[in-house]
C-alpha cells in the first residue's frame, strides 16, 4: 500500500466508483478498498497537520482525528444516499485566542482548501461588525494584499441582502457588514490535486490565511483597549 503523504489517482477513482454505486451492498463488498484509500488520505492529512504546526498551534491531535467519516447523516435530508463522495477534514486552532479553523475537501472536479468562520454566533457577528464599522482599514489591507488576492481572490460566505440591524446602509464597510460567514477558499483542478506538489500548495494556502485569522481572533478575543474580552 502506498503511504506517502500525497493524493493518488486511486483516491479519486474510488470516489467516482462510490458515486456510481452509492449503496450499502456495494460499499460493504468494497470495504477493504475503501479502507486502503482512506489510509492514504489520512496520511496526507497527517502531513498537512505537521506542516500547520510549523506556523500555527493546532488542537486537532492527529491526521486521523481530522478526517471526517464517509457516512452521510440522512435524517433531515431528501437525499438518502448513505455515503459522501468526497474526502474531507478539518483542523481546529488551539486555545481561546486562536479563532477560526482550516478545512480540506478532496473531490473529483471540486477540490478546495478552505478556512475561516463557517457559523459565527450572534455575539461574534456583532463584535466583527462593530470592528469593521469602527475602522475597516485593517481588514481592507488584508483583503487587498497581493498574496491574499492571488490565493483566495476575495472573501466568501453567505451574506444578508440588506444592511444588518443596527448598522447604517451607507456605512463605508457595508459590503463587509452584510457577511454572515467569513470564508477563504482556493480551488484546485484534479491535475493539481494529483501533483506531488499538492501538499506544499495546500499548506501554503493554509499559511496565507494567517493574517486574516489572526486579525479576526484579535477582534473576537480582546476589547477596545486590546485586553482580554
């Protein structure tokens, strides 16, 4: 079995086969193949974690703990297919002063490396919006940085169609105030995913998130005087 830290063609091929045979009988008959492919993805996740820990402090203890289960939760979904047709996982930053997280998603034709804030609660949203409204310049500088634009192009995430309650529609930061999620995403072609350089590129993508994550962490963890909130 190949156990080096990269994504192999067989990892994507298995997903395509699973997409075409997304039922329990097929999966059980091919369980050994699934376990072999998942082991390779786990090795890749472990290498990603080791790289992350060279420039950040990650709470997730291992690559194996970062990888999500292949089984779908179908309880509240009209789609009752039992298995995901992608590999994915996430890494949690360590400590209350390191907010935000990292995510990887490996899928034929739809691979991306992501991070940020998927579901901030109401209090966090209020703190973020108040900071943007008070002085949006620091965030504009991050979003307009050459490395940020070349990696992520722009901030992504669900947005309100109107201005949030309590904020002026003419606020100079209104475009950012409408965000309900704050996501950074970079897509990769299948050719890029299968390249020996993909681990390096994925790691650099995570690293390029740091100015954004660190600024947002400061906003969420300190008061107006820079003291612990």
